[in-house]
C-alpha cells in the first residue's frame, strides 16, 4: 500500500502536536521520520511515532525542553538536550556545529540528555547540504555484546558521513555497528517473520533466527570484533565526551 509522504508527515505532526509539541517542532520531527521512510530506512521512520508518544506521555521525553549550550569554544560545544525529542536536539547540535565549522574550519559538538533521534544520516546530510562534510553518531540502548561475551553491554551505535557532490546528489554513508537495526527486529517480530541466521544471538551466545529472542539477546556486530571495536569508540566519542551514560 502506497502512503502519500506529505499526508503522512502532516499526520505524524498532528499526533506530536496533540502530545504538546509546538507546531514547528512537530513538523520537523515528522519530516525527519518520513525522510527515513523515503530512503528505505523503515526501522527509523514513521513506526517510531508510537515510541515517541509513549515516552512523551510517561515524561521520559520532555515536551517543553530548554535545549542549551553548557560549554563551548571556537571549535567545540557541549549541548544539554533537557530530555527533548532527539530530532530537535540533533538539529540544534548540528546547526551549531555547522556555524562553528564555517568559522573555525572544523568543529565538534556533542549532546547529552537527548532521546532517540532517528536516522543518523539525516543530520550529516544537513551539513552536506550547506557545503560541509558532516559526521553524526550516537550511543544507543545496549544491544551488542563485547567479543567473547554474551550480555548486551554496548549500543548498536550508528555513524553517518555525508560529503557534498558536484551535483544534487551527495555521498551519504550511514550504518550501525550491528548486522541489523533493533527496529528491524521489532518489525520482524510484529510480522512473525524469522530473521536470517548469523544476525543475532540469544543470551547463551547461540545464534537465533527468532526476532523475539534476538530482542532479548544480542545483535551480532558487523565484522565481529571489528564492529565491537567501532561501537566502543562511538560510546567514547558520543557518550563519554558528551557526559551521557555509556554501556550499562
């Protein structure tokens, strides 16, 4: 079934407005979700709205945040998201980074106390659209076990890179450190569809094709120890440097 993107965006925005999000912010968050769907990243698209609403209603997410800079210099800053919807914090941090990079040549901005921000490529592309190379990464809920371990200790952390092109099509590289996204496990579990072997393990460290078991177990890192090393690096860069919780 085809869904009209502008209508879907308007619907998602109206849902967020109903939960107390200002109209312009609701529009932006809805746009970020639909953009993920349009790029085929359905694990980070409109299906996230149920989680966003649930966390707004439980006040895990702050519907009236005061996103602010808590530390900065010419080429760096640290942002306090005040529990806001992730796309709003991501926009604030990337736009600040863009402004600083234009002045200093390059810049790094980290953020803490932010919620799920969707597709990382959405933010790196924001820099590329302004003629800059953009890099975005984030820590996530524990999903990956360290090499040789069985317990989920580190997030299925993504990194995205966007580089402007000569025309209208930039280079965008966006992937998480696991063999698949947790959102794809949720979609497979909801539809009762098994996942291919080699993508996930149960808590005993055995491979599983059952997405429900995988959701309580671990996602296999890309390249095994190499993916684990990269997700650990992102924990340090996006988590430790920002003052966010890392690991468990």
